């Protein structure tokens, strides 16, 4: 499959990507993810990162157990800031210059989200990590990723997961499940395929941002997929 070439990408990392056995944030796992990012940065790609928080706290799940939803969502957003700092720390330890920008201002911890400033960081060769999603409850970091990808004029949104693309059924449960090389936004939405939230998919569709779903747990895969070689599904 030939894939379009991208220069500026937004990488969406779910919180669970940073998890290890028994640790919400595993330093070794986080370091490996950081190396993936550093590798593609070294190849000249501009990289924005949006981190989730599901390894620590999910608003919806907490609300189901009795938390008030909006409060629980704010707690979830705070969890994404912890993950963002962990990714920043791992990148800095291997010499990659980064900035964290949070949609919820917390000036003693990181920068507030300022689009023009983020743009400047990218121009200077820094990785920008966006935390706290869109900054409002009732959203997710998938929507935050789609929004930031649109604002930062990213060529594509790379969704790093633990499966190697989008399937017509759950490949962990259905042996005959088929992986798509490409699939349309509308089919993802109509068939309710689990790629990203519907609002995130719709935002990408409306702004013509391809979503590349790939397995980030496989070493070197981000670079391979960017080079058009690795296994992935493109939603476009
Ligand atoms: N969240 C929110 N608004 C946002 C982004 C996140 O309220 O714009 C909350 C929400 O409770 C969510 C939690 O933060 O469950 C963690 O984010 P998410 O579930 O998207 O993380 P991921 O599944 O990617 O790890």
C-alpha cells in the first residue's frame, strides 16, 4: 500500500500505552515510547503529542460508580497532565527538547495552551505535548487530539494503540476479523467501529485530516508506518 507522505504529525497516545505491569506509568515503557518519538523527530518530522489519562482516571467510569461526571472529568484531565510530564521527562532524558501545554492553565507545572506559541516551539524543533484534552468535561483526549491536529495544521493524526489497525470485528475475539488498509470516515461512523470517539472522527473528516491507526507497542513501528512500510489502517 502506498501512503501519502506527512511532515507534521500529531501522535495520540492513550494512557494505557504508558502502562506496565502494576504501574499506571511505567518508566521503562514510557522511555520506549519516547524513543519512538525521538527517532521520527530525528528523521525531520514535526511531532505534536496528545496524551490520554485512562491509565490513571476515566471520568465516565468514575461517574458510573457515583462520582459527579464533570468533577470526574476534571480529575481525568489532571491525569493527562501527569502522563504529559512523564512523556516530557522521558524525552528530555534522551536529549529531546519538549514543551508541555495544558488546556487547563497550571503555570507552575507547564505552559498554558497557546496555539501560536506551540507553533513557535515546533519551528524551533521542539516536541509539543498537549495535556488536558480540550479543557472541558464531557470530552475525551481523542477529541483533544483531533482539535489540536486541526489547529496545528497537522498532516495526519497518528493513533497509537495495541492493535495494528481497524478491523471489521474485534481481532482479539473473532478469528476471522479482517483489517482494513483504508476506510472512510463515514464507514467508521456508520458501523460504529472503535477507532476514536465519533466527535473526533467527525472533526478529522470535516478538516480532511487522515487518521492513521497503528500498533505503537511494536518497536520502530511509528517510523515504519511514517515511511509507508508498517502495517496500519488509514481512515480518510
Ligand atoms: N477528559 C475530559 N475532557 C477532555 C479530555 C479528557 O473530560 O477534553 C477526561 C475524561 O474524564 C477522560 C479522562 O479525562 O475519561 C482521560 O482521558 P481519555 O479517556 O481520553 O484518555 P485515554 O483513553 O486516551 O487514555
